[in-house]
C-alpha cells in the first residue's frame, strides 16, 4: 500500500463511527444490498451534486435505448450557460459530445453539463425532473424528490442515505460498462485539464468512484466506492463540515467494511430492503452555520478566530515571561 494510502486509513481511524461526529451514513454491498453500517439512513438531506448520479443513470438508460448516442453533438442552451460553478462555462450555442458532457458531469461535477444532458434526453429540465422522480419511485427511493438535474440549492430537492444507496446499486448493477467514468481522476476539454473532486481516488487503496456533492445547507457529501479482491463496497456520507472530514469518514467506513465483512456475513445482516424504516426519520435541516467553506462565508470566521486565538496565546506568553522576569533575582554589578 502506498504511503499516501496508508495515511488515508490512519486519518480515517480518527473519525469515529459515532453519531456525534457526522450526519447520515451508510455502508453497503451493492451486489446484494447487505447493510454493514447504518446511521440516520432515512433522514432526508439535500443531496447537492449527488443528484448527478441520477442524472447519469438516466443518460445511461437513454444510451441503452438508442435515444441518444455517445458521439452525438449536443448544444449549450442559454439556460445551461446560466448555471453557476462548478461548470464548463461554454458559450451559448457551443456543441459538445454526449460522452464529453457525461465525463464533465461526473469528473468535473459541471452544473451546465447536467442541464445540457437533461435537455438532450427530455427537451427541458422540467421534463427530465419528472423522469428523475419516476425513476426514483421505480427504484424504491421513497423519501427522495428532485426538481433539478444538477443538485443546486432547492428546498424541495431531498434524498436519504438509503435512497442514494438504492440509486448507486442500480448504477453499479445495470451499467458496469460505464464504471470507468466514475473512477476517472481527470478529463480534458480542449487544452483544459479538469480534475475529479474525489481525493479517495488517489489516496485510498481500491477506490473506484463515485461522486462528491456540496452546497452550504447540506455540507460535504460523498458516495464512495472501493473494490478489493473482487469485493466492492460503497459508503454514503452526508453532512460533513469539511472536505477532509468527508474523505476521512468515507475511508473509515470502507476500511471498517473490508476488515469486518468476513465475520459479519457469518451472522447475517439486514439489507437495504429489510432494514426497518427509522420511526424517528427526520426532514431536511440546514447545517450552513457549521460548514467550513469560503463559499458559505464561514472560512473567514474560522481564520479570524484562529488569528485571535494565536494573538491571545502570544499575549499570554509575553505576560508570563514578563512576570517571570520580575521574580528573577537581579544580576550583580561588576
């Protein structure tokens, strides 16, 4: 194991599996739906760019049905162009292939690419959202609702860790031919190199996907997959306050799964369908004031707080030194 990958496991071990440290989480085997760890799995959450997993699934289905092809050229509409970062930023009327848009959707998490693809499949985002909700219902995602294709903030756009696990299972099961897209560390658009937001792809042994997500109200989210010795596991992590905490918690969950999978299968575990619906499942809440990000205006407060703390420490140290000097005996004159 590379040093960086060892380090990721060590860092992950510092992030406990306890409810006090994070939002909803779920660890499962996508081959059979077996749940290896679950925490607040039915609490609704703002999925942010994890929404793009559903968008990708519907594009895969359209490709399978022959409604679109990977090499088809699709145009950037005014609506797609208006989407805020992360985006490709292509001008209105520009054309890209479906394949490039898919890569940008997954690797770059491009919000405009999501709209370009949605419009290519169904003409409008509104029609595409209807398809998203119909598909969610078909997959048993009972506490999920979509209003847009990219996960940008919308109060009505919600999901849960269990529902996202069901969605991920469908992607892994039905479209293994597109698995390489989820593990791409970077892509090119012209001369630009766009890198994946998921650091586990180069820091965690066996990592092979899938998708990050972030908005201020939901915090840092991640659906992370990894494979070792023919066994694939997926961790769903929602509501972390920093990107590093998100990565560490996902790595910790995956490592926990690989280390305990053998003995857990001996005793049997619940799966995504048999795990009882939590009686106290909650609706969505905003964790904006806890999230550490420049985009949310909280990073500046953290930097200022650190500076004030450091200043207080310096003042205290100087006062202590001055007090010690007063107590010290005077030097003899020669």
